[in-house]
C-alpha cells in the first residue's frame, strides 16, 4: 500500500479539470473552444509534469543526503576466527568459567578498523551442532579490538591436548549474525558464514534500518530485541 499512498497527488490534479469540463458540457456551457481546451490541457499538464519533476528531484536529493549522513557514521570492522593464544584486551564470555591469558584457544575477534563507534552490539553465533551463543557488547570504540570466547572455547579450554591435536580441531562456528547501532542511531544487521575458518559477509542478507522495507524493519526490531533492556555479556580484562 505504501507505494500507492502518493498516487492521489497525481490523480486529483488530473480529475479536477476533467470534472469541470464534463460539468460544463452537461449544461451546454462552453468557455473554451476545442482549440482552447487543447491549449489549456497542454499548459496544465506541462505545469503538472514540471511540479512532479521538481518534487521527484527534491525527494531524491533528500534521500541521498540522508543516506550520506548515515553511511558516514557506519563503521568498518573485520570478524575473524583466531586459533592462537588470547591477547591482552577485552574478552567477552558466555559462561562464568575463567580463561587465562596465554592459553591457546579458538575464539572470535572483532577489529573495528574505522574511527566510528559501534553501540549495542549483539552477536548470535550458530554452531554446526545446533547451539546458539549470544554475546552482547555495550560499545566498541573506533580502533578497538574485542575477543569473544564462545561456549566451544570453554570446551577447548577444558581439554588436555597436544598442539597437533589442537590444530585438527574444528571451530564449530557455522554462521554469525551481527547487530549494532551507529553513532547516528541507525541499526544494522550483517550476516556472516564461516567457510574454512574464513568469515565471509553475505551482503544479500544485510538489513540497514535507513533502507529497510517495513517487513525487514519489523524483523530487525524483533531480532534485535529492541524492547528488551540491553544487558552486556560478562567481560574480563586480560
């Protein structure tokens, strides 16, 4: 219905002169000759098309300026699976178990390469076993790196295995959905797939609030849990 809501602004200006002409003809009142009516319709339609053109161009300019404002606030970040020892910094966990600095584990890492702030970040991490981990991060500053220990990370930490056995382990991460809010208050959802431990963004599944359809925006609100109080996941400093 949304795409037809402005149709009335096209139909009404065309109907008014037509109704007037039909009404005058019904009462045998002729204000214009046939040539006069043709001249009138030519001028009238020309004015309508001119106004419509200005309206279309103005709305396009406003839309482009709005998109530019939002796009300038969107951060650029990298999401990777790391098979290494944990580095110093912030580590977000899905349980209360302690993970010591220097232990070799498989974990997720977010590197915010831009100078743009990421707020209310939510990661939904789906494993090949059918489990889902949810990590909530209050904010990621520009230039900041965040480490994430999934439930599988804790399982690895409990294992007593050799380096060669560790190298053969599967990270068990299948898919990842990342939700966040920009400095301009725009919300986004990005979808990633784990292909041989290379995290690939699936652009076709991206949802951007500024350009989202009504259905996609409702879906984003529901998945983002917009009506819930945002609660940051447990975090420890390494």
